[in-house]
C-alpha cells in the first residue's frame, strides 16, 4: 500500500533540507529531488549523453552557469530532468513499506506537482535569513520562483524557519501528529 505522501517545498535558503532531515530523524523515509537530479546527472548514461551533446559538458556548475543565464536552455534541461525525477520518486514510493514518506521538491508548485502528494509543507524564512544561508543563490534562480505568500496560501502546512532546529523539529512533529502519521 502506498504511504501517505508529504512534499516539502520553499524558497532558496528557507531550510527545506533541514526540514527533510527533521522528518528523517523521526524515522520517516525521505527523498530529495535535488539529490535525484544530482544522481541522474552523475550516473544516468542517457542524461549524461544528452548533457554532453547540448552543453559540451556534464559538469553541474558549468551547466548551471549556462541555464540560469538562458531561460530556453533552462527549459530544455528541466524537460530532460523533471520527468525522470517524477519517475524516480514514484518508483521510490512504490518500493516503500512505510506509513508516511516525505519528498523535498524545491519547484513543487512551479512544476504543478502538488497534486501528486497528500499534503504539502512550505518552509519559508525572512529574506535576510535566506540570504545569509544561501548567499550564492541570490541570483536569477529566485526570480523565477512563485512567491512565498502564494506557496503558503496553497500549502497544507507552513512554517517560518527563523528559529532553532528544535523549533523546526517541533513543527515537523506537529505535522505528523495532525496527519496521524
């Protein structure tokens, strides 16, 4: 039987990965879409061949410089990777024997993926906190994301992550209690 599925999303530097770790500390199986992307770019021969043909490299940093400066190149890359990430997520969920599972998906709303999950958790943080956590990411990547306000309005649960890890852990525990997971 498929587990209850929770997606964790939020802006750059908001603390999505820390929230995912908090779920994992509670024994919940977790998956990071970013890690799936990294695995695909490192290990999938079809993905690597397509990247080499399109960009002349498989180096993530070099590809990042290209795609974040060129919307058309970014769209191409997303069309290559997103279906594979969805498929890997579905395969992972199908193989689980767990009551609940959590997937971190940074572009959940931007890709229309929220309908694939039973609940959505949005992690936000004030802009100054996010900038301090991810100073290198304060570029064109942020501009293409929907606003935190819209994400919160569309989410089942939302948390402003400007406190301690213990406070984040407490929030995660409350989410699991409310879902009776």
